[in-house]
C-alpha cells in the first residue's frame, strides 16, 4: 500500500513538473514576442530625416534612396494676422517628409535662407542678402552632393523664391558638378478639389490657410483672419509688363493677399494630398533618370573647348 502511494506521489510530481516546464516555456515565448515587437523602430525602418540618422544608417539611407535627397525650402515671414511666420517652411517640410515616406528619400533639415526682401518691414521676417542666399544654397547642395546625394530635388514652399530658385538651378552649368539639382515649384493644383470661395487667393489666403489646417491646425488662428484686409490696394500705376521690386508692397503692404477666413479642412486635405503625391511621383521619376547627369557631363566637357563643338 505504501509503495502504491509513493508511486502515485511520484507520478503527480512528474506531471506537475511537466506543467511547470510548459508554463515557463510559454511565458518565455510571450516575453520574446513582446521583446521583438517592442524593438526600436530604428532597427527595422530607416528614418527619412537626415538629422535623425546615425552615421552607419545614413550610408544605408543613401543607398536605399538611390542617391535621391529632398531639400524643402520655406521662409520666415508674416502670413497675415492668423498664420505662423514659418508657414511656408512647415508646409514644404510636411510635403517632403510625407512624400519621402511613400517614395524613400533623405530629407534635409529645416532650410529658410530664401528671398523675402519684400517683407523686411514686417515683424519676424528673416531676410538674407542676395549674395548669401546664393552662396549658402550652393554650399548646401555641394555638401549634399559630397555626402552621396547625386539627385537633389528642391521643393519650394515660398512664392518669393519663384525667380531665385530657377536662376540657381540654371547656374549649376557655371562649373562642373557630379550631382543634379532638380526643382519642383508647384504647390497648388490648377484644377480639381472642393470649389474655392475666393478669387484673390495668394498669400495667407484660402488655400494656404486650408493647408495649415492639415499641417499644423494648432497654429491656425481662424478667428483673426478678418483682423486685416488682404485686398489688392493697387497703389502702383504702370504699363503692363513693367516690373519693379516694390510691386508686392504696392499691392499688399500688410503682407496678406486673400481671405483666410474662407479656408476649409476639405480644401486643405485635397491640396496637401495632391502636393505630397506629386512630389512622390517626381521622386520616382528622378530615381530612374539616367540622362540628365550624362548630359551635364557632356556639356561640361564641351565648355572647355567651345571651338571644337560642331557647327
């Protein structure tokens, strides 16, 4: 009888031990799963932010992007009475970062060294000399190129750069570069989307305010949009086709052109989605562009011996 009791106790102990081992293995498995699922994102996904990458990850990022890098450019200027001074910077970076998530590219940090002389009378404006604007932009693209960005796409978020940036891109033919600078200067679709309520829709107006409602709604003060007038004051009477540097101030001295109170979330969502999608498509196109750099190199070679160019 005692032997049978000992045998039963032994069997019970063995079964208990098996259950304990199984439980420990299950717990260990769950712990491993939690550890793997909670692994830092940096171990599985490369950031698109230049400044967030480690040195080794930056090398991987350039390889993954096929040398395609984005340089979103904004400005620091007044945007009516209701939008933040950095509106153009915020919008351009939002677009670049979201486009790079769709079509991988490395995005350069905040850049606001553009042309904004026409707003120097307004608080918060940071306006650099023309010499510095071109010098720092050239130095920036040179440094980007030196770090493996052989296809640099500038995303312009500021209307005041509409003359500066094409000129800069054109001057890349002045001397040889082993990289190409591309410029995408469109910010708003020509057609489509929710119907707009205003016709004068320029600076801090319906579209720009709508975009900020998507990008940084916490910085939009819609209740202040009527505090100033964004109407064209048309104070300069000159023949059509005559250009002067004071033209913008003559028309919109308060640096407000439009009516931000007409903005809507729907319009902003449509326009921002269009902008992001457009940039991602441009990125895809320049990644497979194997012609532009070859043509640049051919051009550079011919410029050193112009008399040898067939006539």
